[in-house]
C-alpha cells in the first residue's frame, strides 16, 4: 500500500473517497446499533464519552484490519476471492432480514469500549473487504474514509437508519455500488488478464463493473421476490 500524492480536488481522489464513505455507512448500521446498545446503561454524562472512545477504538482497529486485508489483496487470486465475497455481501444486503442483536449493556465506560471494540472487529469483515477494494491500495483513502465515516455512523446512527428505511432505493444503490466495486476488483486480477485482452481497455473498465452491478441487482431482486412469495404461502 502507498501514501499517494493525489490532489484533493481531483476526481481520482474524491470519487474513491466518496465510495468508501458511502459503503462504510451502508454496511455499518449494525455496528452503530451495537454502540448505542453497549452504552445505554451508562449514566448520561458518561454515555457521550463511551461513544466517543468506542468510536476512536473502532477507527484505529478498522484502519489496521483494512490495511491487512488490502495488503493481502496483492496476493495471486485473492482479488477473485475478494470480488466474489463482495458480490455475496451485496446480494445479502438486499435479501437478509436483520434481527435485533442482543448486546449486554455496560456499567462502566471501559466495559462499553471493550464491547464496542470486539463487536466492531467481529462485524466489520464485509466493510473491510469493500473498503480495501474501493481504496485500491491507498493508505490515505482508507484512513480518511474511515476517519470521516465512522463518527458519522456513531453520532448519526438513528438518522442513517431512518433514511435507509424511508428511502429503500438507497440500499439498492449501495448494493449496486458494491457489485460495481467487485467487478473492478476482479478485473484487476492479473491471472484473468487473458479474458479481457480481446476487449479495449476503456470498454473492459466499464463492462466488468457494470456486469457486477447488474448481477447483484438482478439476483437480489429474484431472491427478494422468491422470499416474498414464500412468506405469502405461510399461513398466518
């Protein structure tokens, strides 16, 4: 990974950064709920510090975890694995039903921080793979993207959840974005270069991501339709 010298006002920097922020917000709703539940038993004055410290620990751990995964992405064939995993994550985003998680409330700030840190590490694999793919090896993008988005999630958790529930199209757009990133990741796998040699590079760099997005949205729509039909057949 590298600390690149990209200008902050260029699309080559801002577009990947916006991708990372949006992906992290979309995939971190559960993490925000865990933080809220872990801190709900704290006194009101301590609750704010529990959330702040928990968010700080989550940022540091997520940056380290993402850096490790992004480094592993340079190994042969791992971009294919990461791309397929991203496709699965994106489809699951459209079809899964998230049950409320049972999180033990904490009595002290440090107990809350420990709960938040462990939960974030366990629950963040999907975020980490997606962010590592979108960052394309840039430390600066990973650090900036996570530093901006995690506090947004923590302090705006209810707003984010409310917006997603009110505007379901946001979830579909996010799932399509994940499919797009998965297509980009698979396209960058050196061992698959022979598949795209016959296609002009400009076309391949649009075609592969577009196919990833279409695959996710199409399969997600079919599975949701099947789930709805199955649910309607179950007697009340």
